[in-house]
């Protein structure tokens, strides 16, 4: 964690990790089918790597140091980013049926941790949403891109229509790659 983070942030993240990650991994193992096989440690490392990408802008560098105001403002993001990272790491390896189950299970963890997700209705399908630091709330993935318009001058084979899967995959891969994380994207034929 960034050195400038107060002890409360560390305690809150520690509480969320200890009370949630092992349960989430166990849930995946017992109640969901994985797209490809993983080890528990891979899921945990994936979660920590993704969460770390969100924390990059709060780490001091030669060129910039986060202000006290920025660090204080991060308090509102802790739980939101934790659960977003959980969905897109531990929950990313399950098939479509598993995603429904995992989303419901995560809502149970959210309730137990006394977290309120900003900008999303309770029990919504979490895979349709992303937490945006810039907006300070959860948003539907498709609302994070400009409305798609087909250019009539383009030839048919060059048109790429954004889908929910392509928008999610592109955003998560961009975050991981810009954060310097190694990535592997796998899935059934015809997916991103």
C-alpha cells in the first residue's frame, strides 16, 4: 500500500481481505465452473495485482506526490475498489452461470462488510458495472464509452462494434498493462 495511507486504510483493507477473499475463492471452487483451471494463489495474486493498479496514482514518484486532500478523499474509494477488484479477478474466471452465482455471493459479502456501493442498485448484476474513480461511483460498462456510430464510408469488414465483453476486457487489460502487470486472457471461442 502507498506509504502515505493512514493506518485506518490499511486496517480496512486488511479486514476486507481477511473476511472476504478466502470465502470468495472457496465459493468459486464449490459453486462455480471455471473457464480455465486456476490455483487459489493465482486468484489471490490477481486480486492484489488489480487492486494495486488502482493504487498507483497514490504512490509517490519523482515527478509527483499525492496531496493530503487526495489521500483523504481515497477513503470513499476503499470498499468500492476492493469489490471491483474482487469481481474482476476472483470472479473473472467463472463461466456465465457462475457469474450470476458469484455476483449474488459478493452481495452477501458486501452486506456483511457494511459497505454501500455508490451508484448501483442493491443486488444488481455486478459484472455489468465498473467503479470509476473519476466519477466516484459505479457505472454501467457501456456508459463508459461514446455512443457507437457506424461510419457509412467504412467498409463492412473494418467495422468493430463495441460489445459489453469488449468494453470490459479492453478496460481491464488497459488498467493491468498500464499498471505493469502480466496478463493472460482466456475464454471460450469467439470471446475477447
